[in-house]
């Protein structure tokens, strides 16, 4: 089965991002595939290169990067949500005349079309950290 995962929660906001990461690991361990992980709303903070957590706390962004590198996952950060929250890749930093970028390696900025594509290509789309 092919899954896509949508993460709405920041890595330190609640358990949403951590639960999504655990779900992704379980999916892969069970022999299924992940088409795309899409970070939306406050979930875009999972793609921050500037996350600096105490050593005794789980570094969720780094764990997403490691999982993506190991399994070739597509980690997409919604560009509209990211720019509104000050997360930029090098191209967007230049476009908005900012001195630097802060999108972590392994993540890419893209639009909601990538989410629509994920919905069309996947057998299941699972959302974590959404608002009630």
C-alpha cells in the first residue's frame, strides 16, 4: 500500500509530528511505501534548519531528515505556509530580499499542487496534528 502523510503540527507543539514520524517508520517497517510527506500550517517548522533542542529532547526535524535519507522520502513544505512563517529556501530568501535561508537539507518548498498529487497517487492519505 502507498501512503502519503500530512503533518500540521510543529515538532514541539504537540504529539502530532512525533506520531506522524512513528507512523511513517511503522509503514516502512511493514513493507509499505510512502509517496510523500507534506508539511502544512505549523507543520512547516519540521523543516527548519534552525531547530535547536536540548539534548534530552527528541529532535523531530533531524529524525525526518534521517528517515528521508534512508528511504528516499519526498519531504515537501508548503511554500505559502512557510513564507508566512519566515521559512525560506535560498531562492525564496533572494526573492524576498532576505540575507539567509533556513530550510533544512532534505526538505523542499512547493505548493498545494504537491498535496493534490499525493492524494491522487496514494492509496491512503493520513493527517496528523490537524485542528479540530
